[in-house]
C-alpha cells in the first residue's frame, strides 16, 4: 500500500502539477476555469429550478473573481513593459502596432480592474456611478486588447503562411542548406500552430467583455463554457511552458 501511495504521490504528473500550481499564472488559470465553470453551473441549476444549489455556485464564482483580482495587482506593469519592448522591437508594422495596442489595452483594463477590486473590498469608496463607469472602461479596454490580439493573430498567420510557401518553393543545393531549410520550416510550423492556438483562445474570450458591455446578448451558460475552455487552453500552455523550462 505504501509503495502504491508513493507511486501516486511522487508520479511525474503530480510533480508537474505542483510546479504549474506553484506559478501565479498556473494558479490563476485553474481559478479562472473553476470560476467560469461555476458561472455555467449556476446558470444551468437556475434554469432547472434549483435556486439553492445555484446560489452556492454563484457565491463561489463571485469570490474566485474577487480573489483573482488580487492576484493580478502587479500585472499592469508586466503589460506596460511588454508594450515598451514591442515598441523598440523590429518587426512588421501591423504586427508591432497590434501588439502594442493589445498590451496597452490589457494594461488599462487591469488598472481599472484594480480600482473596482479596491472598491469591492471597501479599501476605497467609489460612488455607484463611478464604480459602473470604471467597470465598463475595464471591459472596453479588455475588449480592445482581445480584438487587437485577434487582428495580430490574423496578420501573423498570413505572414507565416507566406514564409512557409516561399520556403517550400526554394530548393537546397547541398545537405547543409537542406538541413537548414528543414529546421526553418519546423520553426515556422511551430509558430503557426502557436498562432492558431492563441487565435482560438482569443475567439473564446472576446465574448466575455462584449457581453459585459451589452454589445451582444449571451446567457451565462454560453459565457461560462467559453471562459472555461479558454482557461483550460491557457492552463495547457502554462503546463508545457513549465515543462519546457525544466
């Protein structure tokens, strides 16, 4: 029995899970997945007439959302640094501009989100109108960031497709150049897979701020599923990032 317990507890997957949960991003993605699944479940139970059970999941959703805001207090600076690095980086103008706008959008979103959080825990006091205004501004900036990321993904996918096409049509005259060609092709294909993955994740996320602002009408069930799937995709990315960093 002790041997079986040791094999389970010391299993590489368990070790990897602890490493992922040891990162702020890893914990945030797990909390986010539970938060949005709770949102879906609360909607589902309410729709079926189970109000008491739905209230439990609504409470979990609310408290996870508040807790995640606390975890994100330092992230505005991270996005501001990313915007500055993108500004000085060399690259295609379209991709560079959309990257900068995306990072600045997330920076503004998280700044307003922090103010909303501080008001929620009564650390500062905002009027009801100001709280609503800041919350809407946060959603607009979040939406701006996601839309910029989607446009960036389209531009990047188009560039990588053209690079792949040019590489396929070019011929290698010797073994060395052919090996280099294969290496470049694999790198491009890896970038294309990553770009498509991020594009899908953004398409799932974009409905959340759009719904918050009333631009579209989606129930909490749809929003909950979209948020859960995008969170799991983000968690998967973090899982491989931690594994790669070993």
